[in-house]
C-alpha cells in the first residue's frame, strides 16, 4: 500500500469504525440510557425531586387542579469535550510484531497501527465515561475540568441533588458485620425510599469488596443468595463478568472494586470498599452526546475520528473527539450506605 492510500482512512470511515468498536467499560455507564447524538452543545438538565402524584378528580364545571409536591431544577450546561490525539512517525510504521512475516504482502503495518490506535482511543473514551458515570451514580455529583494555561482546573460541579437521607451511615448493631443486623429490613427500607422518589423499585445492589465479604457470610444471605440465575433481568449487562454474584431479595448483586486517578491525581475508588449502593434500573438516567466541534465532523455522532498526515516532522496521526454528558433526572434513584466499619 502506498502512502497515498492513507486517504482511504477518511473521517467518515474511521468514525464509523470507532463507533462500532465494542464498549470496553460498562459497570456504571450501562446504568444510563445512551441518547442519540445531538447537533447541540448546550443541554437543559431537568432534575426532578419526587415522582408523579395521584390527581383528584374534578367535575365538568370545576377548574383544573395545580400539581403540587414536586420540585424541579433546570441547569443549562455545555457538554464537556474530549479530544485525544495519537501519532506515530515513519520508523514506527514499519515495526513488525514478533512472529510476523515481514514479506507477507497482505499485512500492512500501517493498517495494524491505525487499528490499534482506534482501539486505544475507544478504551480511553469508555474509561473516561465510566468514571463520569460512577461519579454521578455513587457521589450524586459530576466534576468537570478544563485545561487552563497547561493546568487542569475544576470549572464546574454538577450536583444532581440526591436527597441527604439517601446517604446512610450504619453503626452499632446495624452494621452488616453484626449478626443481629437485619439486611432484609434495611434494603427494603432503602427500596421504599427510592420508590417514594421515583415510583420505581430498586433492582441492583452494588457492593464494595469489604461489604461483599461480610454480606455473603451474613445469616440473612449465605443460604438465601441464588448464584445460578443470570443477569439479563437487571440493568447491567453480561460484560460485567464476574462482578455479578447472584440474586438476593429480588436484587441483582454485584461486587465493584478497582480505583482510578482523578484529574487532581488522587486515587479514588469506583465504590468505597465499605459501602453498598442500591439503585433502580428503570430511573430516568441518560447520557447526552453533544456535537463534536471538529470542522471535518459532518453531523451528530457519539465519537468523531480522523487520520491525517503531517510532512514535517513526517508522521501520521489519529485523532478523535467525543462530548458525553451523563445526568440523572431523578436524583433519588440510589441509596448509598456505609455498611462496614473502617
């Protein structure tokens, strides 16, 4: 393949390729519905406290009744913009992997390098979105950053207004490490709190690694958890793999471990090891996609990608751009509880 054939990788082609790559990280992002990409960059985030209420009947001669008891907040927010770029200069193009036949006319190292770049871009994009969704779900907030004078600066925090009573700290005999604690009563109480806010029952129980250790040994659980059922009935997909532990009390149980480094370089847990998170799959939680700003992007798309050549210094570069914005319309869809001391 001659160097001119790099034009074959036009933006429409590589954009189509990167949007068809399998999603790499899905534990928290799969709790959100992905909306179709929008031609906009500003979004109205409607955050609603309390759900629908029963209306009184009226006669044919009576005026309508105002709906009461709900509070709504509207935030106008610009979708964040992520634009990773990768480059490889001429000597890198012709590197052959071990065991590869350098004389095979059907193997082009440039094709391989571009494919690897698209996979790496997808990995980084999905990882960033997973962290954003984890913040929205676990913390009830989403921090947005920008690069100003070469430094990462927090510019805005989206507060999804999770009710304060949905943040619970257990103590004494209520801790899950105590055999006297009643996990059925606790989770049912938390489920009621979610229903009061969203009119939807809870579906998934996510546990930190320490919470899982005491949970599986608790008298209410060890003989009552079903490890033979599948995950198809819940909000989380099979790609979460071994994180799914079974069903208990009508809930899909997952173990969430792992950490990430935030924009300040501090190590954060996706879910604190001592915490449990109860959430409702049917709540209105969505991911909006703003329009990429690259001049070669011809329409709304989740991820825009392109490949271009530079003459001096000589090199070929791949670049992608995405503008995801996760948000939770019903802030009471989760309950976060510290269930283990530490």
